């Protein structure tokens, strides 16, 4: 018996890295898992059913239940088939973890239209599509009078909520996912569905460039292991997390933070329309009083 015993969990991008860790962790806690992965490279090119099936084989060998799905969930039909596979195979779906992603980093001045479109499609549409089809299913159950206790867990990023040079495409998509999470939680609560997101930091093939920043430290590598991310996601997918919704959690190693989103800071109200010239004296003062933006680690610089 585990914290997710009997729950049916769908995970996108679960053939490697954090997604694979999620799949194994959910299975270890008693869940039946649908393992989705297109099997492409880090930049989204190529396809293979191998990675998803390998994770399924690992779960089954350990005594769990799992099925593979290798369609492209950034397409409408691929997303629909993923949710339908869970229902056809296990009779239900309780949890959707949107984790699939690719990278095509480039400075804004050098980024191509194709590099922008590919990243936005996989991350943002690849979150919307599965969430739409799962939510429609749960709404129909709720309207039919059935009890629903379902979860959507999305994957944002420090690049999206704090910003990172060279990732306008990736960061914009991840920021969109954070906003999507907040709005979807407001829409789906009436149907018994909670929606949360994580902004994880871990060493995977998606972030292998960070290896140079931590050097050969075994301690640092262990802290950034993808397996450290999954306990939070498994808990969010469990029935124990009821009532927690619309939140984005920063998670790295053993550290978990509730990310606090945009909020109005210093404010001035003239009571009537401003002229542009008047704002020369107003806006710099407001900015000086405002808290600085957080860095990639989620903390704000110390103000002098």
C-alpha cells in the first residue's frame, strides 16, 4: 500500500530524467502508470517507442502496472489518445502530470521562427492538450454525479518564473504554464480537480549544461538528482493533497518553496489621467521602491 495506491497516473515525457523518476516513484506508491514519451532528442527531433517502453518494463519487473504511449502529445489527436489509453487500459484516470519538454536555446536576436514555434508547441500546447482532454473527462463524470478527486500537475521552470538568458522561447512557455496552472485551478475546482505546478531544478539531459557549474562534487550531483523532485509530485497526485491548488512550487534537492507570483507593489494614483511628462518624476521613484526581481535561485538581491 502506498500513498497513491490504485490511482491511475498519466505522465508525459516520462522516458528519461524527471519524468522517468516520476513514473517509477508513482508506481512505487501503488499507482498504475501510463508512460508517455515521444522518444526524441533534447531538441525534439527524432522519435522512438524505446524510452517509454523501457520505463514500463522497469515498472512491471518491480511488480507494478504500466503501459507505454509514444504519440506526440503536442498534437490534438496525440493528446486525446493518451488520455483515452489510460481509460481503456485501466478504466479511469486520476492524475495527469504534464512533464514533456524540449530545448532550443538561442539568444533573442539569433532565434529562428522554427526554434520559437517548436518549444512553444511542445511545452505550452503539450500541456494544454492533455489537460483539456482529461478535464473534459472529469467534468463529464462530475456532471453525471460521480465523485471526482483528480489532479493535474504541470511543469514550469525557474527560467519561466524568474528568467534566464538565452531562453526567451523556453521561459515564455514555462511562464505561460504557470499562468495556465492558476487559471485552470480556478476553472476546474468545481469538478473536483486540483491543478498545481512545479518549477524544478535537477541535472538531466535537459540541463546537462549545468554540470559545468557544479563541477565534480558528488554532494552537488546528489542534491540535483531528478529523484529528489518526484516525492512532491507524487504527494500532489495523492488524495492527501486535496485543498492545495493553484500553486507553483520551486523544488530542488530537499528544498521546497511556494513560489509567490506577481502582485502589485508600490502604487501611485493621481485620480485622473497622467501626462507622459509627469511620469518622468513618478515611475523611477516607484521602481526604486519596488522589490527587485528574483534571480534564477528564486531569491531577491539584497538592496543597499
